[in-house]
C-alpha cells in the first residue's frame, strides 16, 4: 500500500461531506488584495497559529509526531506539507485538551473490537494512546534500525508507517493500526483546521487549495456564472491587513 500523498488527502476530503467541499471555482490561484474582496484594507492582526512550546508532547514525542506528519502529508514542489502547516502544534494542543482526554466520550468497559463505522473504540483516550504508541514505535525502530523513528530516512519511515497501516508491525500494549488511523485522521484535521487551533499556520493549506476560509457572506458572488472566485482566506480571527469595514 502506498502512503497517503497530499493530492490523495485533498481528493479524499473534497469528495466527501466536508466544509472544505467548496465549488470548483474556488480552487483558482493568482488572487490578490482587492480583487472583488468584500473587505476593506484596514490594519488587522495576524491570526494566532500557536507556538513551539510543548503542551503535552515531550521533546522526543514531538520529534516523532512531527516526522510522522511530515510523511503523511509531505512537502513538495506542488505545495506545502504538514511541516509548513505546523500540524504538530495542532496535535500537541489536541492531546493536551478535552479531546486528548476523551472527556466527551463514554470510556467505560467492556471493550471489544469495533467496526469501522463505530468510530473510536480503544480503551485508551487519544492522549494515552499516543503516549503508549509513540514509546512502542520508537522502541521498535531502535530494535530494528538502531535509532528512533525521527532519525530514520524518509524512505524507511514510509516503510514503517506502511507496516503499521497494513498491520505487519504490531505493538504489545496498544493497537498499532488504531494509532496509525488516528494520527492520520488527526494530521488531516490539523492541516486544514482554522489556524486558531494551532495548525494550518498562516492559512497555508487554505491558500494551497484556494479555500476562502470563514467568510460570513457570499451574496456578492452567487451569480458568478462559474467564474473563479479569487478570495484570500480569512481565519476566525481575521486576516493580516484586512478587517470588516
């Protein structure tokens, strides 16, 4: 099995029921300030996109997670990857918060192997699953390759991740496949989430696909007759150099 590429991730997201499933006209490049923009060029604040300070991950865990994300959505000549979008900060915050604790989920037993349609079924909340799985992953890599996952070549990292996905590599304390599926989903979420949550730094992923962000009003563009809608993305906290008139 080939690991997800950026193009496959985009196709997966845009083919389903998602807030990013925008009209094809939005996927045009070359937009700039003032091109049909329903905003005024006033002074605005740069949307907050997180810091490098660790909230949940240890330095070693952060290095491993960053390396995994970099292979799941790699950087390339055709666009930015998870590294440029600072997805690891998004994941760090998620694991430190109520999502990581499974705070809004029913987490009591009995625990049984669920189906793909039943959602998350692990007895461990996401943060604990990450912590246990990351430790086992690095231990496995040290035993097999003499170093942690982050120290392996990109080609070898792809082989290891494929082994997790295809259940050729297993862990003792937690499900390696469950961990792979979870971090893949979380990486995609962090890549496309509003920058207020730590990932998608500078709205870089939205700019890459031409997604206009959290705009409240598209009435001026209803009758565009299929013409490209060239709008820079706007975060929940606005956009540098722009604010509502």
